[in-house]
C-alpha cells in the first residue's frame, strides 16, 4: 500500500534520532497506525533502553489493539538487556506489522518475523528496504564480520589537496561543513588519526560544533613508535578515552610517559613496513564493542586504509579552492595503485552543497 511508504518513512526519520547513541545496537524507529491515523511512535534511544517497538506500544496502550506497527528493523525474539519485542507486539494484539528489513543478527534473522506469523499477525517485509539497510549498515557489518564499519572523511581542495606545501590547512572548508564533520564524530564510536596529524595540528578530536547533547567518540592515534607528545590535547582532554595504537618498536619510556599522561597504549603487531597492522587495530576495536570508526587522516593513514581496501564509505568535503603544487599535501598519500583496474571504485554517490562547499558521500567496493 502507498501509505506503507509514508509511515515507514516516518519510522526511518525517528530511527535517525538514535544514531550515535544506540551502539552497539542499531538505530530503530517504530510507528503505530490505526485507520491511517498516528496512534503512537518511538525510537531506540540507547543501548539498554527500551527498543523502539516497546516505546511505541507503551505510549499506545489499549489503542494498539487492531493497529498496524511500522518498524524499520525486524523485531527481536530473544532476551538481551530487554525482553523480546515479539512478545510485547503479540500481547498488544497488533493486527499487522510492516518491517523495513530483516535483522542481520544471526540470533534473530527471520525468527522475529516467524514468531509474529505463528501468532496470526500479518507481516509485510521490505518496505523502504534500501533505506532501512543503509541505516543499520555499521551494525550489519559489525554483527556479521566482527569488525567495525569504516568511514574515511577528508576535507580537501577542489584539486585534491588537504594542505599547502607549508602544511597550512585551516580552514579549507566553511563553518557548515565543519559542523557536519563534528556531527559525524558524534555518530561514530571512534575517531582515528595518524600521529602526523597530532604533531601538525594537535587536535582535540572531540565533538564541539553540534547543538544539544552529544556523545564523544573514543580517540585513536595510530602511532607505531609512540611519538605522540604526552601534552597532546587528545590525551589531556578527559572527555573520552584516548588510545595510542603502537607497535613493539615503540620505546618503553615513551609508552610509560603516555600512560602516565592518561592515554591507553595498545602494542599491536606490525605490518611488513613496520607500521601498525590496521586489520589488527580494527579487530581490537571490535573487541571493545566499537561498531563504527571515522578515519580523519592524515594523508598517509588514508592511503594505508585505502590500499588495504578496508574502507566501507567515504565522505569528501570539497572546498572551492585550488592549491596546486607538487609539494602540497594530497588527500590520499601512500603508494597508491599502479593500474586503473586496481583502483578503488565508488558507488551509490551522493553530492550535496553546504554553504560554499560540496560534500560527496559514496560507498566503497560495491558494484
């Protein structure tokens, strides 16, 4: 029915309110409708809090009987921090359930839908499915592959530079773009930068330019030899943990100074070039229930992630400025690819304008 798309669209908008708060759970929205009129709505506000369906059902009360429930993700059918949503739906005597997408979690994956059908409830699956899957993409990767969803974010000039030959980079983009970048930090569990960025800019790596309550991401500095100064702002600011990803090449005294300053130092395996093994870093982050990470640079780190093809999404902030010069810092460094056939292809490309800047968002490795 055409009204299904309308109400599912509303449920998706509700779900997006939970982005940044629900990890390691996915964001979910729910709407209860009777005779094409809104009865109640809800969304998952955070891990350990009631699921979207439970919130909406509690608001609806007896009005839920005979109504249609629109939910962006298949209702759970197992006990976790909260009881199964299927039980609440059945007890409320909901007549029909419309689902955006099946839950990729192996312990759910169709069980919730099957339970509802067994109870005599009409179930429709796949309404605005593409949008529903996109909403939970980080969760889907994490729950099925046990590794975080990786977004590479770069702010660059129109000719692909992130700094001049003198390493000047503030500010390439305008205020609106910078606010959006801070929103991305809020939406991800961790922010990753290379030690070069710390030495050049000494960033806080926190969320500042966002109104209202925000979640501060874990800050991760890839620093094989522990060159990060103990006085770095990312360490001194106690808003969220700061992890230094080092290797066995890091001098013991440097590691001790960083730990004393308040950093958490992980000694990880090296790759063939003596740098931090990024796959091992992602694996370790997943063990800490880090579902999504935002790679903010610099150039060499971006190149390393790209070379290993461990990026799921790119977000490029493009400023209307030309820097030029062979010595200017490219957005993506490293060795690059020798053949076009090996280059990383982007798909599902979207372009929007923010002030004078453009923001390009695309998926990686999807045909």
